[in-house]
């Protein structure tokens, strides 16, 4: 006997509700955050941590990131409704009541902190709470609508997973964790400004002063080049904690990234039609390769370079 129409309708509503709440968490961004967490744990262990610890840290980190993203969606619902890129988000489409989304985000944040505290340590839990608070209170509420430097300083929240991963393994925060934090910190502006160049009209319509909205394309691409150089140089600070495997990838990958940034700037300066999204997608690939090299380097366990 086929299911009753009422049952099918109820099942469809449940599926739609699940997808809407899942959409609040911005799963694609969570995937990227978790990609950098595991290599940081490998480097902290200088080997392969226990599968249980990795799983517990990833679960807690994913819940913390989901909390921050859900709360961000609540605050930015008006902006998301205006921008074409975000108009399909659940709150912008009215699929989830704002109050429910707020409760969902807060509960996720609390659960993530308790989980990390009980399964890893309370330093990792505290850092996850700090990351959520910084992303929501500092970036979303304070910086995003007020300054073109929003993503520069606000992007610090996205750097926290490497510190949380390191803390989960060691119970401390040591200098390699801060170097990895800096890599992501300096990577974020070129990555995000390339995206914002593509969606400049969206941000302008929403009244968000992303750098491409308030600066000329040449000024934006010039800053992308500058941050790319700083990022590539900063990656080399991790060399004393790694072997030639990471060092080779950092040198070649950094040179490749800087070349792509210069290529974008040359096209903008010459007045040619450019595709900034190419650099955006390449930046994702670069970060994945760089942190994969960190994980492989630590897992292989070759002697660190001495100078």
C-alpha cells in the first residue's frame, strides 16, 4: 500500500526543514575549515593523532563553525535578501523564523563547547567559543557594514581552527599554531577580495563597504598582490618545524600564488576583462595543497630542517 498523501506531505516538509537548517550552517565553508584543522593536529602530534581525537575535534569544530554561520545568517538576513549570491539562503527566503535560527545557532555553540571540553580539553573549547564570538560580534556586527577592512580583521575568526586543532592535541598554543594562524590570516584578503570583485554590485546594493566597492579595481588588485607576497613569505616561518617536504611545497606554491596575483593585477592595470573568480578558486586549491603538505610532512616524520 503506497504512503498516504498526508504522510508524503509531512515527510516532504520535514526534509525541507532539515535542508533549511542545514543551509544556515554554510557547509561548504565548514569543509574548508576542517581541511586545515587536521594538518594542524598532525603537526602538533608530529605524527598521526588518535582517530578518536581527530573525530571529536572535527565534530566539535564543525558544530562551532555551524553555530557562527547560523548566527551570522540571523544578523545578515537583510543583506542576504538583497544580494543575488545569497538570496537563496534560508532566512532570506523565509524558510526559517529568525528566532528559531537564533536559538539553533546558540544551542549549537553551547553543544560544541561542551563537547570539545569533555572530549579534548577546555582550552580548545574556550578557543571555539572565542572564535564564534569574534565572528558574530566583531566581524558581523561591528566591522562588516562599517569598514572596507572588515574581512582583514574579521577573517581572524576563520584562522582559529588551526589553533583549536593544535590545542586539542597538546593542551597548549605554541608558535607553529600561531604561524599557521598567520598563513590563513594573510591568505584571507586575496581570497575574499577576488570573490568581492566578482560580486561588487551585490555588495554595493547591500551597502556593504567591501574593498572592491570603495576602491578602484587597480587598488584592489594591488592589495591582493601585496597580501599574497606577505602570505607566501609567512608560510616559510613554519620551515623550522617541518622538513623539506613542506618547504618545497611552500616555496613552489607560494611562487605560483604570487604569480597568479600579479597576473590578475596586470590584467586589471591593462584594462582587460579579468576573471577574479579564477584566483578565488585557485586560492582554495593552494590552501588545501599547503596544509596537505603539512599533514604529509608530519605523518612521514622526517627530521626538521636545521639552519
